[in-house]
């Protein structure tokens, strides 16, 4: 099953108060709403599971494949744990709320779910001068709590300017927010737990403010903030340049730039692939498949070698 072909996935769209139109204008997705903030492009999470659109499991969810066909992921035991990763594209037409995510232990003990949320962002596009929140300036938990309680956001929040091609690693416990005018591809643990700290006093159509989660946010925020240090390296495979963006506990993420032909071997249990620019073809054994910006797929465990040809960029990840 899928020995000689990728598993292509259909995005699941999520409406957000801060969402916009760039998922349509930049990726040509048929978005359902003018405020579509997220496309969950590789997901087995119950809040938005991706549908498989080719091969023998077409019409089934990625979660179903994970639970019933563990051989595709080199998973020895069925129904043992949930699919570990989630890949999204986010379009921030407005500032996201300032938020923080718990680690695995807190998520299990307090929320009763298997995963906390460590994530990372590859910036796909960015308006001039756009910035995000990454960390804070508090030196102690008491100072953090005082700043939050008194609404001293300009004093507390650490802001960083970004541009297309930047990469940001966001471990659990990091206070953060994507800023207006930024589109990112996010690779994260498969978790949807968010503790909202500040939402700019925005209201929905009914005049209601979104819920804040200050008690738990204060508990899980790392104090003092420390920038995550990641070692990045480049390797060349034929006409493909691979840049390792991060290799940490929960995932490894790479940027690939293809300018011609390249041959690769699949040495991981499975590989997640998102095409973020250009067009290409992927060939496995005697089967070829056209891929282009906006395509998202898995290379399952049955694939051992594959060939790429074209002009394209990818963000690739694995556990």
C-alpha cells in the first residue's frame, strides 16, 4: 500500500478573527470565508483532520491511516498514541493574540491530552516592517505576573522584526504572537492547546471579547525568557540544497531548494513535505506525480528512494 506513491492531503481551513485572504491569493486555495486564518495542511488532529485524496485510502483521514495502517509510518503498535505532528499555513491579516503553550507534562496532567505544543515557523511572506512577539522582558515570575495583571504590555513583550525566509523556533513556555502582515508555515506538535494572555481588547460580531487564560498562562510561561539556539547546516544533493532549520526533541525541519534534478533516499520512518514555491515532479519507482506550490503530502515508510525534478522550494519535516 502506497509503496510507490506519496500520500497527498487536502487542507482543512479554520476561520480566525485575525485571518485574511492570502491563502486564496498566494496559494489559490478555495477558502470558505474572508477571515480564513489557517490551513491545516498535514493534520490528524480531531479539530481538523486532513483527508487523503489519492490511492487506496482516498476519502479517509490521516488519523484513520495512522490508527489502522501503522505500516505506512513504521509504527509497530496500532492505536498506541496519536499522530505526533501538525503542519499549518497561517495568514495573519491582523495581530494574533499574545499566547503561550504548555509542555507535555502539563498538558497531560492538567488538560488530559498527550501533547503540549512546541512549534516552529518558516516565514513565507512578510509585509515591510512586520514584527512578531517572541518572549518577554520580565526577570522574575513576580515581575511577569505584575506586568500581566497591570496590562503593561509595551514593557513586558519582546518584539522582533521578520522577513520572508526567516525561521523561528518556539519551545513550549514561550510567550509569542505572529504579527499583522506575516504568512508562515508552522510545524508543531499535534496539539491545539493555547493559553491566551492578551488579545488587544478585540470583540467579535456580537461584541464579546475572546476568553483569556491568565492563570494557566502564568503557570507555564518560562521565566526568564531565553532565546532558543538552533544549529543550521546546509547539504547538497545534486541540484537540491538542503538547509537543516532545526533538529530537536519533537521534530526535525528542513528547507529544500530544488533547481534541476535530485535523488534522495528516505531514511526516516516517514516524511512530511510541503511545496511552498514553484513546480516540480516527484518520481518513485516508475510512477511520477506533478507537485506545485500548495501541495502537501507524506512519503510513507514503503518509499525508499525518490527523484525530484523542477524548480521549487519545500519545507520538509519528520519526527
